C-alpha cells in the first residue's frame, strides 16, 4: 500500500510540474476573482508546503521517534507562490525525497486549526498523511484548473488534472446508468449534454 500511495503522490507532483513548466510568472501570480483573489501560485505553495511539512517530520523521525506533525506550523515561503521555477524545483526535491522516507513512521498529528479551545494530538501513520496530502493536492488542482482556464485558456490541460479518481469513476458509472435514458440524463445534466 505504501508503494502505491507513493506512486500516486509522485504522479500528482509530476502533474504540477507540467503546468509549472508551461506557465509564465505573470500568469502564475495573477490574482483571480474566481479563486477569491488567490493565484495559481498561492494554491501551488499551499500543497507544496504541506508535502514539505510531512517530509520534514519524516526526516526528524530518524533521530527523534516521537515527532509530532503539524501542518499549521510551516514557514511561509513567498518565493514558491511567486516563481514557478522555484516551485518546480521544490516539487523535484519532493519527488526524490518521498520514496526514500516512506519507511519512516510518523506517529502523531497535531491540529491547531480545529474549532476547539485546546490543542488536539491524534495518532496517525505515514499512509494516512500521504493520502491526506494526495486528496489535499487534488483539491488545489481543481482550483488551479479553474485558474488555468482564465490565465492560460490555450493551454490544453490533461483531462485527469484536478479530478479525483472517485469522481471520474462515479461520473463514468452515472453516465452508463443513464446512457439509455436521455430524458433523465438531460434533466440531470442539462439540455444539450452529450451522452
């Protein structure tokens, strides 16, 4: 299971390099009303820093067995959200590092961002945290895909980019279910939808 999750994470990070290598800095940093004033760079920085928090904790586990992972305690790296080349280099480092750290085991996750009046520390695992980072990155990719449509409309984004596998699978099942029922399909998906 670890190897599968590592491969999925690496594949996602390679997808990020795809747009980072094609997007000019002005498009990368352009603040978009459709993204509540955020830029593609802002969304990119956020998922990169979460992966970096995980890899930093995994490195620390080698010498300190009871390391506590906290995604809220990261240092803001403005260069990642302002320069696609720097973001791409950070991703390259993550792609190289994650497979080497997958045998380290993180035990604790600390969350200071809950609507509670106290710090929450819960047990966790490498797999759980890597899966969370994968899902979190997919969420940001969905936002980035919207941003790419605005700042780089001629850029042909791969169909899978920003789409969770469960959504793709569910959408496919949904289409098969309604393939022979055009009226129901049209009512659900709108007139003119292609079946």
